[in-house]
C-alpha cells in the first residue's frame, strides 16, 4: 500500500532515507519562514499606521500650541490699557506714552517670536506649506502697520 505525504510517495514498507527527512524538514522550514514573513508584513503595516497616527497627533499638538499663543495674545488685548497701547502702536500715534510704547513693543516681540518659531518649524518640515502661507499673509498684513514697521526697524 502506498501513501502520499506532502507530495512524496513511498510505500509503507520502505524506510525513509535521510534525504527524504531532509526534504520534509526543508519544506517545513520553508513554510515556517513564509509564515514568519506574512506575520512580519502585518506587523509592519500595523506599526506604520501607529507611526502615522503619532505624527498626526504631534502636528495637532503643535497647531494647538500656536492657537493657544494667538488666543493668549488676543485675551491680553482685552485689558483696556493693553488695547489702547496696541491701537496707538499699530497706528503709529504721536501721543503714545512710554508705557504704552513698551507694551506695544512687548506685543510685537511676541508676534515676531511666534513667526520665527513657525518659520523654523516650516524649514524642518513640521509646518506644511498651507499653514506657512497663512503666516506669510498674516505677517504681510501686520507689517503694513506704521507702528509695527517702526518696531521692526528698531
């Protein structure tokens, strides 16, 4: 009586040779390697998805930080003396007091530092072109103010 095992045919009365055992071992080893590669493929896909999610989370945190900066600066301008200093500074008013001028300079330095930070992040690839274009448009508009231009020159 003959039996087929994994494509090998031999009679039940025959003994398997070392060559036959080596072939079966090689086949099993090949199947194990194939299974390992399939497992590795799925593991790498999962790891790639996790890395992409971590990048999205990090970019979200960076955007949230920039938004928090803008909100903080705008909340500071809700205080009447800061609002007066800002309005007089932006217009380049001649009747601005030294205190108001100092407040306006401090505000400008915050804006300049935030802009520098976004520029640095754009150069390193953290800030995309769309967000950077928004910053450029905002800075162009902001730098059209006579008071800001004066602070920028100084």
